């Protein structure tokens, strides 16, 4: 799926009137099947950008186009159908704690299911083989019938990524997919995510806290700071000097000194408010 932002800005609905937008007007084009990483210090607008692309947050000015379509000009039913072709993986996956892993992973297929099929899958999951194969990409195949609340934060995060492999989506929008993973798991997970996106020909936009991972796995890097576009470059042109300016006075984040979540293997409580995508 092709993406085009035309002087697009975004403001959260609860934002104070007159305050600066979370995402300032920017132009961005992403070709169909292209992969890019979005980096920048905390509060740069990375998650807001993904929400804008996922059509969960409308532009406060400018325009978003997905393919040849302005999503916010569509009737409600067509907008819902378009959202079914997008996959948004939040940093903390919204997984009900008493749900089985197989059900959580198969939830990625919900946009392609009819009402009765989706209801039946809650009680008797089908497609066990595709679910097992998706989990296998992230070394979680042995967790197929585990309950979500018995998993570590890192395992839940990888389940959120495995959902993408079952989703009928042409655009994957992945927010900080490695924040709860140790370096070994991070390398395996990002390799699986990028490899599967390439194999399936989907467009992939990922925000990353780990700058070294972004530079190692993505051919294009977008830098955001204070809601503004700092640079949009091929990876080979992202110099240490550019990174130093992007993370000025936030050097601890550039070098990964501040973890965003508990490391892999350490239990973290599920979010207080949860829902299935």
C-alpha cells in the first residue's frame, strides 16, 4: 500500500487548545512494499505518526492518502473496510489476560472473518497450523495454548507481532516492537518481522528506540524531533552528526540507556484497559 502525507499535521483530541500539534505539518511518501524506520527521542511524535497512518487519528490539517484514497473522505463502512487492510501493532499489545495465545494470534484475522466465524473462533479456534507457524517465526510455538497472563511482557510483545502474519493487511505499522526484549530476542524478532514483510510484499513502517537496529535492518530512516521532520534519508546517509543533532540533550536515548519496558523474562502486569483489535 502506497502512503502519501501532504503537509499533514495531527493533534490529539484531548490536547489543550492553542498548543503545538503532536505532529507538525510534514510531507512524506512511502512506496508500495517499501520499509522504513522512524526514530527520534521520546515525545518526537513517532506514535502519533503511526496513528495518523492507521486512520485512528485524523489529520488536523493537510491530507493523508493511502493508495489513491483519502480515508477521511470515505463513508464510514468503507473507512472500516480500509482499516481492515492495515495492521497496527502498539507497543503494549492489547491482549485480554485470560485469553489463550492461539485466540490472541488468530485475532489478527478478524478483519477477514464474518461475524459468525469470528464468534465461533472464540470458543473453538480453527486454523491452528497457521497460528502455530506465525508463532514459530518468533520462537513462541510452544506457547500456542498458554494463557496470556502467564507470559512475560516480551512474550506478549512478540505475540502482537505474530498477529501481523495472519492479518489481511498490506500495510504494517509497528510501534516500538523491541522495547520489552533483550538484545538476542530483539535481533530474532526484528529479523522475522522484516523478513516476513519482505516475503509478503507489504509496506512496513516501524518506530524504533534502538537506533543501531534501525540502521542495521532498514534501508530508509525518518528522524522526528518535537513533532517535526528532522530528516528523511537512505540509511547510508544517516551520519553520526545527524544522530547527535536529533538526540541533542537526549543522548541517553540515542545509546539506549533508558529501557521503555521490563526486559524479556520479567513478568509485567497486563494493561489496565484492554481490547482486541
